[in-house]
C-alpha cells in the first residue's frame, strides 16, 4: 500500500477516527471528574553497593562491582510481601492509637474510614493502650490467622493505605541514573502524613530486613567454619593427648635423642663385650698353657705327691709310736711301731731323693711360680667370665629396649603425623573463621542503608493527571480506530481501490468510475466520469485496431462475475460516445422483465435477448436475438454485448470467440473471492482476446477529479448527456 492509498483509507474511515478518540477521551474525562488530590513523599538512600569501601576492599586485587545483582536483591527485599506487610502493620498500629484525627499522622477522611473498617468489638480485643510493639505483634498475628478477620482483610485484600497490594503498587524504588549507589524512594497517597510515615516505615523495615538477610548469609558460613574449627580442635587435642600418653607410657622425653643414645649404648656394650671376651680367651689360653707345662713336669708332681704321702705316713707312724710310749703299751707293740717308723723313714728318704732328682731337671720351673701364675690366670678368667655375663645381661636389656623402640618409632611418627595434620587443619580453619568473621562484620557494617534525604512532608498535592489521562484516552481511541481500520483492511475481501483491484484480480485497471448520484447536475464527479469514459473509449479503440483478424463489426463484450456490477451503465455510456461520434451502435442486453422490445433511441439501437437454456452453445449474435427482430450486424459499426452474471448463468463459449475484446466490470464494494477467481480463469481460457478491467462505484478519494478552473470551462451539455448510473444485471 502506497501513501496515497493509505491516506484514502484514512479519509474513508475518518468518522471512526474522529468519533472513537473523542469517545475514549470523554470517558477518561468523565471517570476522572472526581479525581482526589495526591501527595508524594520522597527520600534518598545511600546504598554503597557500587563504590562503597569495606573491610575487605584492601585485600581485593580489584574492587568488584556487584551493584546490579545487589540492587536487584535490595528491590526484591523492598517489594516482598513480608516487607509490605510489616509496613502496613506499623502504619495501622499508629493509626489505631489515635483518638482523633491528627494532621501529622492521619487526616479526618482516613480516620473516619478506619473507624468503619475496624469494628468496635475488635478494637476492644486489641492492646491499643499498651505498648506499641505489643499492638504490632497482635496485628501481625491477626494478619497471619487461619480465619478471616477485619485486620487480615484490611492488610491483605483491601485497597487502603495498609494493604500489601496497594503498597506494592504505590511504593516505588529506583536507582539514580547509571549508578546504583543512590536509591530513590517515593510514595503517593491522598494524605500527606500517611505518605511521609509510610515511606519512613518502608525505609526502616527495609533496613532491618536487608541487614538481617545480609548477616544471615554470613552467619551460616561463620557457624559452619566454627563447627569445623571445634571439631578440628577436638581432633588436635586428641592427637596431643595420644602423643603425651605414648611418651608417658614408654618414659620417652625425646624419642629421637633416646633412640640415638640406645643405639650408641648398644654399640659401646658390643665393643666392650668383644674386648672382655678377648681378655677371657687370653686368660683361658694362659691357663691351658700353664696346665700343659705342668703336665710336662708330671714326675716332679708325682715325686712331690709321693714325698707328701711318705711324710704323712711317717708322721702317722711317729704319732702312733709316741702314743704307745705315752700310754705304756707293751714293748712288742712299741717295737712294731718303731719298725714301722724306721720303714717310713727309709721310704721318705727314697722319695726325697726322687724329688730332688726331678727338681734338678733343666726345664723344670718352680712349682710355686707356676701355681701362682695359674692361680692369677684362673682369677683373671673367672673375672672376665663374670664381666661377660654382666655384659650379656646389659646387651639383652639394650636389645630388648631397641626391639621395643623399633615399632614405637612407627607409632610415634604416625602420632606426630596425625598431630601435624590436625594442627594444619586447625590453623586453616582458624584462618577461615577469621576471614568469615571479618566478612560478617563487613556485611554488618555495609548492610545498613544511610538516609541522605529523610522522607519529606508534602505540603502541596501533585499536579492533576486528568489532562494527561484525557490525552491518553484520546490516543487509545485513535489507536483503536487505526487498529480497527487496519483489521478491516486486512480481513475485508471487498475491492475498495484500484490498487486492491489490480492486486486481487491480477490485471491492470483501465477505467475507474465514481458513484454518480446526480448525472444531470454538472459537478466534479460527473466531469470525472465523463473523462473516464473518454479514456475507456480510447483504450477500446486501440485494442480494436490491434485485432485485425476479427470480423466486422467488432463485438465489445461487457461481463461481470456477480450481478449488479454496473455493466448497463458502462455500456450506455460507451454507446452514447459512439453515437456522438456518428457511428451506428447496437446494444444487446439480456431481458430482465421479459417484455422488453427493440428500440432506437438517441442514435443507439437496443436489442434485448432472452437467456436460453442452450446459452453456452450460441455461435453468433444473430442467433441470440429473436428472428422476428430482423437483426443485421452489417448495419452497425460497433456491437455492445452485455452478458448476464457468470456466477448465475452459462458462459457462451462459441459466442465469445467472435468477440474483439471484453470489459470486466467490477463494483468496488463487491467481494473478490475464490469463486470469482475461478470463473475469471474459465472466461480467460474461453477467449484469447484482450480483457479490460473497469472498476465501478469507486470512492471519490481514488478519483483524479478536475480542478475548479477546469470545471468552470467545461460545457454543461456534456454533463447533461449522462443518465442515471444504474446497478442492474
């Protein structure tokens, strides 16, 4: 659609485009006739979300800007149902304690309305005269009650100052420009005191809940790390206790030092044991050598033994002899004893001689010397043996201690490793606890919103929005009118303009005729119609001159898909032009009433014909017209043939083959649907001659009407030659 077609469409729907906006604007004016005054309270808060300094700022490599998500969380907290409910409860508690209207708390209108909202019976049940916090707790309890009550309805479902829905819709919080450091809050109400107090309570509740949520996030983290720290401390204490019990149980002061001492002591004992064993073996070797030497001198020992025995025998014999003499035994006994003593003396002398001979040998050593040496070596051997036993005992004890220390080292290392791990875990968790506590303190410090501008008390009401609403209503009506116009244009299948006709029919429009209501009165419409007939007349003449193979006179066929398209009006207009050009014209049209007769009028011969059952088989116009009328085609220069509507009648296939060209007449207010397209396609297949599209009853916006000067210079006779535009057949 071009701009001209769009403007024509707007002009066609101009009443709708005017009336509907006026109607919506009038509706807005009527509904806002009793618009109450509105007071707005404003406040500015500093959040510090984007550029605020914190305890952890210096520890960060780059200060991160989390302002977008943090500001969203702040607004979510502000508009939460619980926040709005607390604001409504605080405001309602202040208003219930009033005994009369107060311009700084609640005006007369709101006070009177509250008296009707809260019945007296419920007021007596509330602790209005008590502490304000007790009253707030009671109101909060009633708002969360399972049963319906006036307070619950007032706080949750009503449209008053205290309603959660009303507060959510009216209370506004926005960021100032691009930064999220500043939060702008505003609230509008019909009472200035209510506007100020509501905004004040909203800031207070928002501060409390936002700070609580921020600290609760870190409390869980701190609690988690503190629990882990307590468990790690208990584990570290258990590891230290196990290590201490190990040292006490095994009498260990310093296991590494004592292990080294035990190893050194074991090595020293082994060395001393070896040396003592060598000394013992040396003493044993000396004893063996002395025993061998003493064995080599056996004769001396034998002689010595014999000498000793003889000395003993002599001593015994002398003792017996002395006893016999002392006891005066008989002489015979004494003599016998004397003989025994004499024999013993001789034997002793002999033994003494043998001993002297053996002792005088070259390799003989003094027996006493050998005996002393042997005795010393025996003592030395025995001492070494005793010391070796002691060393063996000490070595066994050291080996037992060493055997005990071998597995103890593994246990001690495991205990020390467990204590090291527990200590490292404890220190790491202690560091995390310190960091989380620092973060909690940081959040606690930064979680409070600073009030830059306290909620203001509005002294003057806001400018009335009635004018804006009326303008908006007018705009809405205009939009609806445009939308309805567009919908009508989209869904309407009727042909309203030449552009639509060309797009829907699929052929160019040759002539466009307006609606002519007064053909005998000269006007722009009659002049445009006359001009369009001239154009159509020229187009037909050009097409006829191009069709050289068609018989003479040329037949101009006028047809329409549906009835009442204006075929008769177009045919009569063309016939008059031919008559004015001094050409004989025959106008053949179907009977409508059944008694029409041929006639000649104004140089035009009218021939009515009857639509017969075999209409599609008619081969020529002379067979179509009744024989008694004596129709002779050679007497005419042009023959105008008007066909009945194709949708209701047959298509004269053979007759159309003799047609020089066809004029498709379409009324601009008729629909063009699938049926019309199919019939036009069939018609085009029957005839191969050109078809000109004529659009009838087109609105004046689509016509090229002449200017005022052209209409003044036009002859009146031309306009008077046009007859009434008829929509027949």
